[in-house]
């Protein structure tokens, strides 16, 4: 096989012209587009990493906020328990003092009524004694009639 040098040089010149044209008009813009695409992908990766970091930070903040909320809720519950215990003790103390006061008032009322009853009984007995004495004096009776008279008046007092 013989190499035809004239065809070889023509093909070489045509290839070089084609390569130069492709480099100038096709490869340049194509490589530019590919470079833009590479930069765009890198920007997207950087943005995704930044978003991931921000999401992790927000997650950590939410965890801390949740812990603080739980702590506050626990503190509120403990405070409510303490307050309710204190109020229960106060209510019990007030009830005890009120029952003591009512008991003392009842004892005073009973004592007062007792004193009134004793005074009324004394007046009644005094009145009866005077009546008996006056009847005895009026009648100058023997012992048997005197005993009947006393029994009669005692029955009258018992029925009143």
C-alpha cells in the first residue's frame, strides 16, 4: 500500500481546519457550558450542605426548647403540688379552728341554757316552797297530810 502524500496533506489540512473551527466555535462554548454546569452543581452542593447545617441547628434549637418546656412544665407541676399541699393544710387548719370555735360556742350555749334552767328551777322550787309553807301554816295539819301536800306539789312541778 502506497501512501498518497497529496491526499494525506489535504486530509491533514482539512482535519486541522476542522479542529480549529471546532475549537473556536464548538469546544469553547461547549467547555464554557460544561464549566458553568460544574459551577452550578458545586453551588447546589454548597447550598445543600448549608441547608443541612441550618436544619441541624434548628433541630438542636427545637430540642433545647422542648427540654426547657419540659423543665418549665415540671417546675409548674411541682409548684402546683406545693401550693395545693399548702392550701390543703390551710383548709384543714381553718376547719379545725372552726370546729373548735363551734364546739366552744355549743358548750357556752349549753352552759347558758343549763344556768337558765337551774335559775328557773330555783324560782319554781322557791315559789313552791313558799306555797307549801303557807299551806302548812294555814292548815296546821298532821304529818300525813303534810306528806300528801308535798307529794301533790311535786307532781304539779313534774307535770309543768
